[in-house]
C-alpha cells in the first residue's frame, strides 16, 4: 500500500475485525422463508449455478448478507446480476 518498508512496535496487531450476522437475521429468514448457513449468513440457491439468487423467486443476495467479503467482490457480484436481467 505504501510501497515502502516500515516497522511498527506493537503489543497487538489486528489484521481483520470479525464480521458476524445481525441478531435479527433469523427473524428475517423466518419471515421470507430463507435458508441460513451454519454461521447464520443467508445461503444462496446454488453456489455455482445461482450464486446471488435465493431459492425463492424475486429475492437476490449481495454483500455481507451472504458472507464476509470485500466491497470489490460485492460490486462485481451486483454487476453480474444486473447484466443477467
């Protein structure tokens, strides 16, 4: 990022913060009858064939609702979805 070597004296280094689903995820999943994975993130219809679709028609999955992912991957996922329509 800086393109220069540097040293940091630190007691603790945190490389990434934990991302956990919101507490209301289960309630929302029940209302819309959506599947959750073992970590309580929403689960797509099929990982390879329909990675942004739910098994229910008209609902689509994106961003951190799916799993912890960088913003670049979220944008790419949304672009693919909009091209399909």
